[in-house]
């Protein structure tokens, strides 16, 4: 098999090629299997074999991509030197590091990086183009969205500051601690503004309850605003796309 064919397979140049599709499905399966140890509290011997097998596949995939870097970059010879420093190459390398778990258990956390590898195999479901469209919309509306985010963060800080100072640190009815630190107040303000409201922390004074009511009402508006902006821009992009054809 020549290098051109390998490059076409690992980058899925054809949507009708069964080998390309099979490779993407295989990589998707390997990524999911490699995440299995994170779903269990205790370690099993079988996980050692799944980790070894998945890491070997990741290493082979990394070497294949490195070896065909010039073909996938318009035959640019310097691609062999620049590829290891690309974002996806760094992600691939970090996904291999959990194999060093035997030397340092801290590397186990790098298994989460393997989730980022899923961006490559999203092409199986035709999601990659839609994801690029969504990211472009976020970029075009970055000023509006960043303003909404800044407003939300400012309101969370203000309401947390108010609650932390007006609420007693011990509930007079249950004698249980309420807002033991400012971080607890920030946590409460965040879940209230997003209208989640877990109920594990709640104000007991009239002032605190009034602020909680305002936070819930304002949260509806803050959450709905970026959703409306993104939806409107998405529909505009779809109309433009249809108009081109």
C-alpha cells in the first residue's frame, strides 16, 4: 500500500470508500475502549491489555500521520518537521502518555485527552462540517456572546457577594452550615442564574430570597439571549448555503 493510499484512508478523503469508513469506525471503537478504565473505581487486569492494545494503535496512527504529513499538506517537505508541533499531533501524543501510568499514576488523567481525538472520526456521522459551521458562527458573534458572558459573570459575582454578607453562616432553623466560604456563594449564584437550582444551598433571609428570585428571572434572559443569537445566525448561514446552489 503506497503512502498516498494511507493518507487517503487516515484522513477519509472518500465518503464511499469502505476502507476509510472501516478505519474511522475502528478508531472510534479503540478510543471508547481506552476510556473504559475511567468508568470503574477498581482496576482490573483486563484494563491493562485494553490500554496496551489501544496505545499501540494510537502509536501506529501517529506514525502513519507523521509519515504522510507531506502528502496531506500539498507535498510540502517541511511538513515532517512542523507536524509534531501541530495541535492534533500534540493531542495524539498526549493520548499515548497514559501508557506511562505504571511509572506515574498522574498520567492517567491524560486519558481524557483521547476524547479530543473523536473530532477526527466525527466525519463518520457527517458532523464535522456542521461543527465547523457552528464554530464559525461562534467566532462571528464573539463580541455579542462575550458581552453576555461578561454580564453573567459580573452578576454572579455581585449576587454571591450580597448573599455571602447578608446570609447567616449557620441556618437558624436547621443549625446546618450555609455559605461557609465565598466559593459556596459563587456556586449558589451560578446554579441559580442558570436556573438549575440544586437546592443543596438556599438563602434563609428575606433579602437573600429576593436576590434569588431576581437571579432566577435574570438567568432566563441571559441564557435565552445567546441561544437566540446563535439560532438566528445559524439560520442565516443555512439560507446563504442554499442560495449558493
